[in-house]
């Protein structure tokens, strides 16, 4: 999907003079807000910005955005680890 943003000419000119890559910076701002508001996942931020997992981590850290990880995520990770261990014992 393409999104077009209409700005008054004087504002657009000022932004493009001060921002080296306005389209990219717009995508980054959208990604930050989408992730911060739990609309976008870590993976989706990577897809939007064409970043691997570590690239997304670095990007979010630089933007001072906290990882969404709560007790239910921890419990799910514990269950997954337990399943992997049990599968390894059976193999």
C-alpha cells in the first residue's frame, strides 16, 4: 500500500531541507508509534523498515522504545523451552 501525505508547500520544503530522507524518516516514525502502541509487532516493524531481528532491536533501542514482554510472554517462553527439552530427550 502506498500512502500519500499532503503538506503545505512551505512546510514540506522546510522538512525536506532539514531531513535527509523524509520518506524513510516518516516510515520510521510510523513504525515507532505503531510498535509503542502495540499495533505493530517486532516482526512487522522489521518488514516495514527492511530490517532483520537485530536491526529492529537496535532501531527500537535507539528510539528508546521498550520491548513488549510481560509475564504471559515469559510463561509462554518457559513452556516452549520445556517442550524443546522434552523433545530433545525423546530423540
